[in-house]
């Protein structure tokens, strides 16, 4: 099974064989307690009637392609995640890795669950995706990061290739040699990366879309060309887009027909 699959991920995961995927990236609902609206938008060039202004003063119009909503509330969030995480561990190759993208309010609870399922010795990293956008409340520190927990199937035999990961500029280039400055540094556990630009080529209009540059690091480090990468909460299909560009295979699962439509258009698959 490969490509884009529409359906509830739990029964679909149970159909997959042991050791099927080299890496899995999962971005489940965040359990925010709110009703979330998914809107797929398309921005096109327009004249004076455009509803927004872009670079160079050009006017653009926003077209609504589709809309759906879901209640991002779980009476038992861990009960929802547990059987899916059990299946993901089973499905991982012996050298495989899971990247689980979580809301800061749930990450510490889910880590305890992952310690039970995978074993504490299989905990590899807590990654922080740091960004700077959106509202900034004045009565607390503005929340501008997500947490990604990384677990491996076998702590003695997992695949991780740090040299395959794209390097990034030094934050203080004057403190390193010209040779190091030209080469760049390997990303660390705190990853500063912008959100998906509302007017960029990467934008699909899907509200929870994650940037390709972030997932590209995970795929480069934890898989090899030809390996299969799995996303059971695929949304806009960012993992598939990255995997395809890096010569990996992919399986993307989502229960939303709108998400499946967006992914198929983005990836050019039936």
C-alpha cells in the first residue's frame, strides 16, 4: 500500500505488515478544546478588486475552494492516541524512527505514554519547532513553538545520518572560521523555521499545513532513498511532497475527503 489513502487510520494501520515503514511522521489533532475550521484557499492575481496586497503592490484575490470543520476535543486524548502509537511502533522497520508532532499542552502526557509503548531507552530527542507569527498576548509569554517527540524502534540499531541533513547558516558567523561559515552548521534540537508563506508556491490553503523545510530534515536524517515514509494524519501531504523530492516512497492516510483532494492535487497522484 502506497500513495494517498482516505479513511480512518487505525484499521488501515492494522492492515500494514510488521517493519513496513522506515520512518513515520504523525501530526495528530492537538486537542485544543475548540472547533477547528479547515478552509482550502487559492490566491490568484487580480486587479483593483483584489482583497489583499502583495509584493510590489500587486493585488490578489482569495478564492475559497472548500471548507469543513471538526471538534478538536477528546474526552480521552491518550486513549485515542495509544492504539495508533502501538501500531506505528509495530509498523516501523527495526532501524526506524517515529516523529510525533504535538501541542505543548499535551506533549508531557504523551511522552509518558510513548515511554510505556516504546521504552524509555528508545527516546531519542525532544525537538522544538520555533516560529514567530500570529497573536502575541500580553498576560503571558506568547506561545511560539511546537514539540516533536522522536522515538526509535531499536536504540542500538536505528538509522540516523546527520551528514545527509541540509546545513543552515550560523547565527553568529563571526565566531567561526570562514570554512565553517561557508559550510554551515547542522540543525540542532531547537529548529527555527518560518511557517508556510500565505502567498508562496508551497501553500495549499490547508490550515494545519507544515513547512517542507522542517520535515525535510526528518526525512533526510532518518531514511534513505527508496525507503518508505508514513504519515497517518497526513493533512496537506507535506511528508509525501518531501519524500517524493528526496527519492523516498510514501503512504499518506487521512479521514478527511478535503485533505485527500488537496494531497492528490499537490502530489499529482490518483
